[in-house]
């Protein structure tokens, strides 16, 4: 399958706990003021990559603790990332997904979109738009204090956002 990305980082230590392979998706509808990745907003930008190529890179790094889907907005390419996510899970790696949507928005729209598929493979969901006025350098793995670090699977089970303990 083909995915439009802005780029990847092979061994990130800032996009979640441990050593992570990070995929920056291309295209974002949120246009958050002060966004860390404004170059990812254009839906026609970036490049097209085959998910098999990404999976091969992930498999080649035995030090990885997990994979992070960032952006852009991953939920704009939810089906493709969910399919890739299933293969990542088979490798025993966890998945963190960053999103400008809130869990409540994703949960309520999960049946109308491919969002359910991506939620189903996500271990940790970091949700909410970046709000420049709430920028906080002290909270791990998030840019602004409104963003939450959620146990995605428990949140789905209960139908409400459930915080996850933040590992470093």
C-alpha cells in the first residue's frame, strides 16, 4: 500500500518512550498556530512511499521499542496506517499515534471513517490540537498542556478517555 509521508526518523527518543521509528504523515486539516511540523500540512506535499519499504526499515532495527505515527494528521490516512500497524504489532512493537483530534471526536466518528481501524492498533493515543498558548516544555512527549497521553485500548473499552502512565 502507498502512504504519503513527510519523512521518517529511524531512532527517535522524543516521539514516545524508548527508541522509536517515527513516521511523519503528510497532510493535516488542523492548521494549529505554532505547529512544530507546518511543512506536513499540505495534502499534496511530501512523498509517496510503499508501506512494505517502511516495514522493512522497521524490521531492520532490532533496538526499536515501538513505532510512532505523527504528522501531519495520521487519521487522514487511517486505513493505510492501520494495515501497517497490524504488521508492526506482529513484530511485538507498540504503536503511539499523535492526533490533532480529541479521543471523543475520533470515538464518535469511528464508524463513519476508517478511524476505528487505526484506533484498534494504537496503544497510546496523544490527542488534541497543539495550542500555542498552552505550550509546555515540562510534559513528556506533548507540546501543549491540553494534549493527553491516553491508553487507547482501555479508552475504547470504556468509551471515555483513560490516561496512561507516561514511561520515559
